[in-house]
C-alpha cells in the first residue's frame, strides 16, 4: 500500500508540473490549480464562441501531454464552457 504522505507528495509534484491547458490546440487560461491532500484540480476560464470541441489537453512544464481527451462535440450557440479536471493519486 502506498502511504498517504507519498500520495500527497506525488500530487504536489503533479500540480507543480501543470503549465497549461490546450483547447483544440489553443491555450486557454487556468483559473484554478489547487490541491487537497492527494487530489489535484484544474479549472479553466469560461470560453465563449467555441463551436466545436475536438480535444482538451493538459501540458506539463516541459511541453509533454499529461492527459488528453478527444471528442467530436458541437457546441450550441450562446454557450460558454469551462473545463474541470480532477486527478486523485491512489
């Protein structure tokens, strides 16, 4: 079993490495990057005028992809979107 202290240390390392979020390849602002124990949460700024979503990526400090979600989602008019990612180190 992995100790609570080590899981929290690993979560802190992950939080420190997150540098940006890409929406369809373009950077979107991170408004919250928080940690609670072994849980890291990333919340983006609300985006307007997005008509189609193909991918959302979280990028580390070296430019590597931490995680990526691919989709083929059309967005209705007059909608704003924000994205929340939650990572729990277990």
